[in-house]
C-alpha cells in the first residue's frame, strides 16, 4: 500500500510541474488578465460564454490548479490514514497541503490586485518573488513526500559544515529563481529587438527597473552555478558507501548535470531573445535542478546521520 501511495505522490508532483509550466505560459503570453479582476469567478461568470483566447488560457490554468489542489488533499487524506502520527511522510503531506493553499491565495491576490498582463509595478515584482519562493517550497515538499516513504529517517540537526553548505546552496537556488522570475517578467513586458539593443537597455540608467534588473540574473546564475558544481562534486566524491551514500552520489551527479544544462539553456534563451518556448524549457530545467538538489540534500543528511550512528556505537580501541 505504501508503494502505491508513493507512485501516486510522484504522479502528483509531475502533474504540479505541468501546472507550474502552464502558469508560466499564462504570464509569458500576457493572458493573466483573461478573467479580469475576478477570482474564483471568471469575468463574473463560472463559465464565460464566447471567451477570448486569453480567457481560455487563464481559465485552463485555474481549472488545472483546482485539480492540483484536489490531488494534494487526496494525498493528505491517504497519508493520514496510512501513516502513524509523527511519521515523516504524514508531516510532509500536511506541509504540502498548507503550501498548496498558500499558492492558491497568492495566485488569487495577484489576480484581484490586477498585477497581471501589462502591469509594470514594483508590487507585481514583489508578488512574483513571493510566488516563486512558495512554489519552490511546494515543489520541495511534493518531492520529499513520496521520497520519505522509503527514507523515513529525519535529517540530523547541527551537522556543521554540511548543513551550512547545503543551506547556502538552497538559498542560492531560491535567489537565482526569484531573479529569473523577475527577469522573465521584464523579457515579457520589454522584449528586445536584438541582443545588442537588449544589453544596451539593461545597462541604461534611464531604463525601467525591470529592464535594469535583467543583468542581475545571469551574474547570480554564474556564481551560484559554480558553487553548486563544487558542492555536488564534493558530495559525489565523498559519499559512496551504503545505500544513502550511493543515492547521494547519483543525485549529486544529477545536480551537476542540471546546473550545466540550465546554464546552457540560459545562454540559448538570451541569444534567442527569450521566446516563450525557451522560457518554458528554462523553467522546467530549473524545477528539475531544484528537485534533484532537495533530494540530494536529504540523502546527504541521512548519510551523515548513519555515519554518526556508526561512530557513536563503535567501540573505542584501548
């Protein structure tokens, strides 16, 4: 039964990734105002008659998001019935549900405040940042829920250098993600006619703040990418023994691979002047990198816990 729950939960994660990508498509096509400043209604109706293309795109996003919420609630009910109190999977299913509700509230706030379509305000940038952070936390919880079915140990606390290094990596990815989301908004609202004109606009002191912020994302991505490659390389080289050690090494290699792929995707996106399809590819790789990093961090922590347990129980030679 637990293996069936895990398969269902992996499916919930995959479905939510598709919903996230569709949400990015809504933003990239300027369809966020397709239902007007109405939520949960669409232009004051449950099912608008003769809807425009933008309305259909936004309505589809709302419908798929609603189904995502239903799936998460079903996952929660199943986890509460299947796992005892205090079980890691049960706690993660609860956290996932809370984060999903917050995701819905943030999305509703963006619509009701009309921070969509051609809005260029600092408020929209701020809400996008909040939305991105919550989405990443939701994805992490969604990934850890099925993972925890077979990884029931809790990550150790106070593991010094390892915990600090992984925390820096997580914060780096969140920061790069926020910068990327704001950059994507700038690309949508202020499309460049050429790479040269785009770079000139980025460096112009008179340009809109969303344009001037675009230069920050590639810098953060380059610095963060180097750090993540170093961290993943270290874990791949030092975590080899035992089941968790082998998992950590495999996931570290995946993290390194996704970092390289994401940097390449970023360069292609820049060279092609951020077409919608490339923005979506860039986002998918970013989500996969985040998932791999979260699972690698969990496996690495378990490896440390196992090592500490062995050292603690080992007989000290006289």
